[in-house]
């Protein structure tokens, strides 16, 4: 096995080595049986659509859409795809070299990521993982940047490759954690989806579809993991965003409901007053006056009675 490009070279956590892409390509296979071979670099084989088999000398790995395998340098393997059942893949191979100026080294990345340290000391020839979409997005951005022709594409590719390694390491850590960690991942993904889509007419069913779970099951594990229901979390997220918009922008209060996914200004005012303790108008007035830190009037202080007409 080429020691220099192995992901598990222990010297990599002590020296300034940085990863760099050696090859990458999209390819749709149909009725293909590859001969056993190996690479001098670490390889990521990501299934975009369809299904396939990746066989090593130690195991047979079935992959479907959203799965990928991380193969260490020197691992003999082959790809098998049935005729009539095409499999489209995105493959990327990377090695290591002395880090240039401004390029993040593996040692530096691992110093801030226990998950990456664990990955690089695991010494697993092939790691099979299920992607919640993050890995594919970064991998696609990486190859797009390499093809872009931009003068700074090398620097951007280095940053994206570092991000990719940390994301893979986190998924590997979750897999080692078993069922509890898997449940925690679903809850985290659901919360992240809410934070990214709170400005839309978001429904529980949509969140469940995004994380590939039944709505009832998702609501149960979300409440157990977050200590509040998914709907309550969405409402809290919207109110936090509303507070930010009231204090840091000059967006009219009549339009803020639209910015947080509520189609009724009256409902927004009622909900804000119920949760925060004051009306949106009063919240902005006090923030502008700078007399009251938010904590003073968000804990049940008696607010003035006022109307929000107009």
C-alpha cells in the first residue's frame, strides 16, 4: 500500500500534509464488471442514482442512491453493475502533499475535529456510509470548482476537500455510535431543515420527507431529543428570527410575518406577544431606545397595552 497517500499514515497527524484531488469524474454504468484493481490515492465512490456492488478482497458492499464508500489507497476492489439497472456515480480520488501557504493541513483540521482524528486512526480499508445530502453537496461543489477555470480554484478546492473530510469523519463517528447516534442525527437534520426553511409554509410532513422518516416517528424522536415538539421548535425559530429582524433591520413590522413564513400579520403579532411578552412594535421601540437589554422584557414583564393597527 502506498504509505504516502494512505489516509491512515500516522505521520499525517504530526506533519503539515494537505489533501489534494488527483482525479474526479461522473459516470453512468450499465452492465459493467470491473476487474480488481487499486489506486495510489484514497477514493470516494458516491452513488447518485441506481445501485451497484463494490467488491473488495475482504467484503461485498451493496450501494444504493445516497450511499458512498471511502476506499484507502492500495485497497484492491472492483465495481459490478447489473445490465438494465444503471448506476450513476461521482468518483473522486485524493492524495497528500506538503501543505502550501494558506492550505489547511490534515493535522490542523484534526486538531479541531475529534471525529477526523478518530477516522484517521481507524485504519479501515473500506468505510461505507449513508449521506444525509451534505457530502454530495460538498463533493459536487468541489468538482465544479475544479472545472471552473477560476484563478483561485486550487485554494477553494483545498478548503472544500478539508470540509469534505470532516463531514465524512462525522458520519463515520455517528455510524460507530449505533442506533442512538442515528436517531440523534435525524433530529439534528430535522432541526437544521427547519432553520433553513422557516420562511416557508413549512409542514411536519415536509420535514419528515426531507429526513426520510415517517412524520409520526419523527415527531416522537424530535420531542424526546429536543425536549419540545417539532412545531414548537419551528415557532421558536421563527420568533428568534423575528426578534433579529426587529432589532437589526428596518424591515416594516407589517412585512416581517412574510419573512418568517407566517401569512398573517395579526397572527404574527398575537404569537410574538404570547411568546416574548411584548408586541413587535414595543420590542422594536425598546431595542431602538437601548434602555432595556432583551432579557429584561422577555421574561414576563408587564407590557403596555397598545394597538398595532396600520
